C-alpha cells in the first residue's frame, strides 16, 4: 500500500521536515497527506484556518466550495481574506492565499453553494469533508451526503463565545443527525451575524478541524469519533461528551434517507400562524418621507441596534417584545424589522396575537434596506 502512495521530492522533504522527524508521521504519513483529497465546504470563519493549515501540512488536493464574496464584516475572523479582497469571490481570494502558502497544492474551486444537486458527487470524489458552514440547511446536507458516500465529516460550529467539534459519519460512529435529528425552526436560533461571534473562536475551532482531518488521513491518535468537544472561550474550558450512534437515526440508523435533499424548513419563513404582510424598503422610505404615521419597531438585540438602525425606530427585542411594546397604540400601523426578515415575521405574529391589527414586516430586513435605501446601513 505504501508503494502506491506518491513520492516526495527533495523540495517537499525540506518543506515538511518538521513532520518527517515525527516518528508518528514520518515519510509514510507525509505521503498519505500528499495523496489525500479533502472537500472543504465554506471559506469563512471556520474554513479559513482549516484551509490554511491543511495546505501548510501538505494535503495534496483541496476542493473549496463557497458562493459568497468577501465583505468587510468578514475580516474580523475570516483570515484567508484581506482588505484588498472586499467584493471578490471568496474562492478566488482563498486561491491566492493558499497557493502562496503552498504552491504544490492542487486546488479546485466551486463558486457555488452546496446543494442537493451537487453535494453527493462532490463528497464521493474526496476522502473526507471538512464542514465549515454556518447554517443548518447545509450542515444536514453535508451530513447526509457523507453518510451515503461513506466519507468522514469533520464538523465544527461557533456562536458568540462557544464552539463545538466532532467527527461524524465514520464506520460505526454516529452522524450529525444522531445528535440533532432535524433542523430547528427558522428564526429560533440566531445566526452569528445576529448574535455575534468572538473573532478568534472560529480560528480555534477551524484549527481543530484541520487537526482532526490530518489525524484521519494519517491514522494518528484518537479522532473525535463518538465524542463532541465543547469549547467555552470565556472560561477557556474544553470538555467532551459522548455521542452514541442512534439506531433510529434516519441517516445512519434506519437508512430511511436514501438521497440528499435540501432542508427547506431550515431557511424558510416560520410556518406558525398566518404570514405577516410585507412592506418593501422603498415603500417604507416613501411613506416615512411623506410623514405617514407609522410605529417602526426594531426587534433585533441591543448589540445589533448599537451597530446600526433605521432612523425613527424604537428597540423592542423579540425576547422582550411584549414589555417593550406595551405602550404602543393598538390601532397604530406597526412596521417591524430585523436583520433579514425572519424574526420580524415572528414578532408580527406575536403583535397580532396581542391585539395589533395593522402590522407589516419589512421585507429583507435592515440588510435589504441598506442595499436599496441607505447604504450606510450595509454593514449591519
């Protein structure tokens, strides 16, 4: 088997000399790294350090999947990219940095979102997957594709000051659905954009992902199979909890899931209650400009409000909506907004149940308002 591995030339032996002197890695381990093909989903907070350390370690091929462009708000934590890259596709920015770090790297770029139409083929073409995504829909897609293809899923996630990591979908080990059988309702769990994240935390977790990937490729140590690593950055505590394979899991247990599918419930508007009618940013600006009597309510959290807000709004976080809106005229026309339009739908439903009969939700939230009406709010 070792004879089938690619050889290292003199330049590579010098480059990876600190690996080669480790008896646990040695020439054979480094050749395994050179032969490895890794699919990295996401070039953001987690994907940045994971990609950098995998490329530096001598992984032979990385396929990078990301459809996003670099935004100035990314630079607080996404260290693959620089100020000069703002507005560029992340995969192109990542390519430049990774090939500068290691010109020997074979790199394939997919400037697209991972979807049910491409996930399984991509996963099957690689030895393992590093999941650097930041949303539930794609995490379930990665998981199911890894289970069906028989490829390990090196997982991590971060939020505010906490992170978690594990290795899923190995032979005999649990998968992501064993831990979280289905996505939470839309809007129930805030995104990192809504709740924030300590900039160094994705670096910590992404580096852990690179470590686990290297261990899987080389056969070193004890990977996080059947264990969930929990990281609390504020107390700097690391602890693990055991995760067992669930025989009732529809992915790796009963095998009910026979094909990959998108999870519409993970990103669709909340289904509970009738949808709240929407008002577009341009319509709202027009009505505010002509002096219409509107009660504009921002249902984001205090930290989001401090960054940017629409002039004339009042803060009433969804978590304290009832007490913060108790003095509103119930006959008033209320316009609620959040970051992207999900929480405002939930807030509108709560206000309607509380007796407010004229409630509108700002379509696309403050993000769309910043794009279409007030560019100063774009970084919100």
